[in-house]
C-alpha cells in the first residue's frame, strides 16, 4: 500500500473532524457579529441548562439509588395531563438521541475505513503499519461501532412507529451492560495516541474517537430525562431505572481517572496540555470593546468568543487568536507609545446604568412577592442581564497588554489591579518552565477550541442575574475597615495598601492607605468607610511605592507601583454584621496584613441621632449652630470648602474617595470643641479626610438640610414631566426652606459647580457629585424610611435615584446666587 494512500486517509480524517466540530474555518481577524450601536459587542443570553452543557456528575457508589422524579414532576396539575405531556416529551428526547447516534455512527464508520487496507499491507514486504500497531491504534473502535449501530437500528423503528406504550428501556439496559468495552478503550487510549504519533499518524484522528466516555455521560443524562417523563406505572420505568443505575455506577468507578483528562487535552507530541486558568475579559479590538473568554493552557494563551448557535444546539467557542507562551511578552512602557487610546465613558453614564439595574432589581423583588406570573419576571431578568452585561463591558479601564514577539499586540481592560496581577503571575509562572514555541494547524486549533467548552471552569458571565435565587445577594451598606499593620517584608520599602470590593459583578478600588516610608513593618492604623452595593468579598493589595518618574505608565499617566502581595476575604454577613469589630489577617506571599472590620446597614448608617450636648456642631440643628456663630453658613462648612478649593479641587475622586476615618474623627473632635488650632490641622490634614468631614457633618445633622417636612414634596416635584411645572415647583420648595438651610444649600451648590468645572482633572462630574451628596442632603424621615425600605437591595431604589436627581436638578438649574439672595428679601418671606 503506497504511503500516499495514508496521507489521503489522514486528510479525510481532518475533514471528518472539522465537520464534527462544525467550524467554518479559523479567521482570527474576522469581523464580530452582534455589535451594539456604539460598536461594542452584545452578549448572548446564554442558556446554561444541563442538557446544553452535559457534565460528569455521577453519584458516589455509596448512594447507589437512581434519581427518581419528584412528586411534583410526576403529578403536576393532574396525573392524566402529566402522562400525556410526559409521553410526548419521551418521544422528543428519544428523537434527539437518534439524531445524535446517527452522526456518531457515521464518524466511527469513516474512521474505520482505512483499517482493512492497512491490515492488507501489514503482511507485505513494505507494511505501512504492523498488525500490532493497527490493533493498538484501532483498539475496540470496531466493537464500539457495532454497539451503537445495533442500538440505532433497534431504536429507529420504535421512533418511526411511535406508540405511547412502546418500551426502550431494554435497549438502554443492553447498552449499559456493554460499558466494559468503553473502559477498555479508555485504558488503551494513551498507548494508542503514542503509537499513532510514532507512526506519523495525525493525532487529531483520536479526538473524534475519544468521545465514548462523553457518550456514556450523555446517555446517563438522557436516561435521567426519560425517567422524569415516564410515569412510574409505565412498563418502561423499571428498565430505564436499572440502565440509569448501571451507567451511574460505571461513571463513578472511572470518575477519578476521567477528571484529569477533563481539564486537559493532548498535544501533537502526546503531552497533556493542561488548562491552568480561564475567565471573561474585555478586549479592545478595532476600537471596540469585546467580551472574550480567555483560556490559559500550560503552553499557550487562547482568546475565544462564544459562537451564536441555534436554540438547543451545542454551544461552541470561536478562537479569535492564540499566543504560544514561549512567544508571549508583556509590553514594556517604551513599547506602549503607539498603543491605541482607551476611550472611557463619563462616570455619570456608568452611575446611571447602575441606577437602572437597581430599579429592575426592585421590580424583580416586587414581582416575586406578587406571584403574578413568570413571563414578566423573565423579561425583567433578561433586561437586567443585558444592562449588567453592558456595565461589565464598559466599566473596566485598567490596561493589560500582551504581545506576541512574532506578531501582534493585544489589549485587555480590567476593573481590578488584583485581577491583572493574577493573570500576569499565572503566565510568568508557566514561562519559567522550558517551553517550546508551538504552531497549531487549523484542525488542531479547532480541536483545542472545541475542547474549551468542556474544560472551562468559569461558566457564566459574572453578573448578578446569573446567580441562583437562593444565592446571597451580598451586603448593602457601609463596611468599616481598619488596616492596622503588616509584617514579613524582607527589605525596607515605601509601603501602602489599597482596598477593593465587588459591586455589580466586578471589583473596584475603594480606599488607599498613606505610604509608610522605608520600613519592613508598616503601622498604618487607618480606618475607612466603604460603601457596599451587593458586595461579597474584600480584597487587600499591598504595594511598594515607586517615586522614579522615568517609570511613568503611559496608559494611565501614573507611576507603576510594584504589588508586593494580595489577598481576599469573604464578607460573611453573620461575622461582619455584629456590633463588635472583627479582627482578621490576610496572608500574601509571606506577608501578613492585619485588619479589622464591621458592617453597618445603610438604614442604620443614615439614622440621625441628635447630639445631647448643644455646644458642638455635629448632630446639632443647623439653626442652633448658625445662631450661636452669628453666621448664615456654619463655620465647619465654610472652612472645609475653603480648604478643598485651595488644594483639593483637582484631586482625583474628591468627595468620592474615602478619607482616613481616624483623621476624620480628629477633625470632628476639633470642630466640636472649637479647637484654636483647627486652621493648622486643616492645612496639614489629607484633603480626602477634610472632604469626608464635610460629608459626615451633613450626614449627622438631626434633620437633613432639605428637611423632613419637605421631603415628600421634593420627591413629587422631581417626578413632574412638564419642565415649566417642575421649575415652578422646585423653586417654590427651595424658597420654603428655613434661612440657614437655603443659604447653606446654595453655598454648597456653588462649590460643587466649581469642583465639576475641573472634571477633566478630578474625574468628578455634576452627576458624580450629586450621587455623593444627594442622599446625604435629602433623606426621608425615620417614619418614612420604615414605611418604604423593606429590602437591603432596594438602597438604589426610586427614592435614592430621586434624591440624586433633586440635587442634580439644582446643580444644572442654578436657582439664584448667594449675592442675589442677600438682595432679594422675597426668599425669606415664606412663613416656615
């Protein structure tokens, strides 16, 4: 037999496998489907039902019993109705099995075609393969083919002449009784692949025939479905139950052997290509943001997207590109000169989307309570999924660049430096090994991409709409964290920590300690108040501060600081919701960071407790303070604003970034006791602490600045649709405020407008500032709060959104300046 025949046969195998994976050819630069109007990629609403993603989930042998349908499954609204629908479902399930078997038999048959010619040449003087090599390579494939051919031939006439009383359990019983052949195939698999490689046969041939165990898994799931839709008094039920039990026991017996293979694929050299890490990342491609599923294997990094498939079809990935780890480098700062500009959306658009998502969450909770029907609930969930996906796509801004030294560079955008560090460290750890550059053929790439669906460890896009109903919704409120100290550093360094929490499916940086210089044991002892929005995890990252300006990161115009360690802790509600501080330690790369935390729910944190002593300013009515000081605006408000405008108006995130709680407490005490050195303290204090002191003053007022009495009217006014009516109402309400309240409010408005004028530098828009101050200046009374707030997840409800909108309205429609106000006594004519 000439060797050209073997090459032709191998080529035929490649086409068979390519067809098996249903790929239309690899085109890494092909234009993506499903784009939004802004060019970003729309994400599919993925159905992750068990039949779409069969997993090896056999019980342990100890359990033994087959899964029985629940009484609800069997009875439904009536036995007769169930029986009719169940028997109809039986036929649908079996029709799907028949179609799948036909495809599988054709693949096996094509694979067996060259076996006879190869055997014929084995006895000649120039054999292509020896008889032993042929037996090893094609071991048990003929038997597997005959088993499935017999099963198909027996099932086909039953489906064609369907009768509700027809039985198929005996066919599955016979299939289950022959599972020993599959076990023999699995045991021989590695030797067969090695033999094929030695004989210069394409390794891809064996990927198609490595599916028998997956066939058993699929068959087990089919039996589960059949049992669910077969009445217990049907003659087929005990037969199916027996076949299900045998299949489960078989899977249990080889579970330990299969598990490693399900996290790896075989390279052309017969080595295991292990999946090390995978996850969803946002890639900036051709100026648009695309959601990708990135797979890190032991020898390469593969970037893929989910292909659009018809409902009920097996979901597949499409490879966009891959880089062998031997060729992968991280772009140096000098290389990033020509990097594309990362377009970021205005912060207020991100906040507006969060508000919309929170409103839908509230609607979903109301629908669940009302129990009116599933259709509206499903529509709301789908809408929330789309909006959360949009947020996931547009929020990340931290660049993560990787480069193929023989080709292109690629840019991912992450929301967390923690995540960027994890990917970088995982890649660098693998690169320490002796790696050889690999080039995949188109078929090898298809095989690898096809395996990603089964190998993946991250199944869902990280959005809350993908969570089960019984999963914790996370914490809503304020987390108080004291970062005490750290030890374990081998050399002195300039050290600081940042704190991250998860919110709306991704992590964001919330606080940062001061830099402790030239030490191996920093003692920060700094307290922070962090707002939580459905958060479940706290991350702490420890950095070494870099003061070398030559190491400027051109991506974000900031010095690149070295991560010394990182760690995270789950926010267990039972632990953190106690009144006492909970002390903990996070260990990271030999470093131990000690911290304490406690949680305060949002309604408790905003509870206004009047001060018992009238001598201070915190917790004292604004009218009392201004009368005592003989001023229109409290001294604390004037001094804090003056200091912010003097040296903090260009501070990135001013009023949004948390100040150190101990510094804020020191300023609070100083203002309360009227300390003579208050001006010196202000000039020396961190600007975020001063901004935090101003916010705390308004939050602790016994009555909000816009008053409890007028709160319902403000809510009604901002909801008016007619612009003229809204303006008339809002201005009338403003004139209804007491004199110190209105003058102080206008004083704040003018200050916030000046802060917003520096938005290109400080990143604080009018909307951002309204989001920070709105719920503080305008809150319902305790009586109103108890009447409306029933769920923690309702904190971003219509009320809170309206509070933000009220302040934003006045910022965008300035009512009157303070100078004009002093000249216009009409504003004080209202009897309040």
